C-alpha cells in the first residue's frame, strides 16, 4: 500500500466533470484506489463517492493505492490532480 497527499488545483474543485475524469483514471487500474479527505475515506472509482466528499479547490486529499499496479496507479492519479484535472 502506498499513498501521497495532493492539493486540488482546479478552480472548481471536484465537481461532476473532474470527478468523472478522476474516477475514469482510477478505473484503468486493478489496484484498490481510495482517497482520504478530512475524516472520510472514499472510493476513487465511484463518482458518487467523489462528489459526496464535496472537495473544493485548495483542499488536500490523500490518494491511497493498494494492489499489483499500485505504483503506476498512484503516479497517474497524482499527475492527474496536479495537472488540474483537465481544467
């Protein structure tokens, strides 16, 4: 299991479109991918879980990957968030 904290950079936070891109990226990997935000843990492969967390611009989340391809998965998820998730 590996993890990394990242700050949400896109100005609108994880609303529907970026949440969808976040989940789409997570679904490309076999590993279990979760995120921790404040006192909650969410499934990065579930749009409802991501939207329900109400993550705003400037918030810090921890992405946690566990499985065969955890290193590649974490690298891709962190890169996506740091790039602004397409915005």
